[in-house]
C-alpha cells in the first residue's frame, strides 16, 4: 500500500472543515495521508470479483488507517480517517458532509477523477484505475517524526 503525505493548503482546509465539525482546522496544521492500494481488478467496472476485491481492500484500509491513527494519537496528535464505505469520519462526530473516493477534492491530493458518463472513477498516477484509496487526517505537522515512521512502515509492507 502506498502512503503519500500532503500538507493541506488553507483553501482546502476550509473544504474539509465540514467533515470534522468538532475540530478547529484553521488553528493548527492539517496533514492528509492518502493510502492507495493497487488492485488486481480495474475499479472502473463492476463484477462480483471486483466487488469482492473492493471489500477486501476496504477491510485492509480500515485496519491500516486505525493502526496509523492509534500511533498518531499515542504521540498526542489528533487523527481520523474517512471510512470509504460511508464517506464520513470513522471516529468523529456524525456529519452530513462526505468525502467519497471520486470526490473532486482528491485532485488536490495527487489523484485524478474521471467522469465515465455513467459514473466517476479515481485514477492513481501509477496504478491507473486499478486502485483503492482512502484519506487520513491529522494535526501532526508534515515534519513530525511519527509521520516519517508511518511512511517507513508503509514502505516495508
């Protein structure tokens, strides 16, 4: 699984703020970690095999994201991730705001979103549409040691 770390620009912070209504995102750093997994199947189509692979990728993402959040929280940072199944924060208060993997905001995080007419699909720069991705948010600054450890651990996986 690939892990990319992005410092969230101020304008994008404002767009993510409704996802975390209990947080004051403008008063601290906001760092976004994107986790992308190469899939065997092309996610721009649908079949029982694709659905089964998406379910496995979802489970893997949630396990990985919860582990990363726990690591960040143990270091005193706030961290939460977006559940790809609901588009809502995993730990945070309920909100009507969502962030699904085909949301245009992913364009600011190194992905492209393609409109296929019948649906939209996310495209990774290397994996193409054979990808499953998700996003994790934290107030840990970009240069925090714990984020370096996360990327080192992700490279070993």
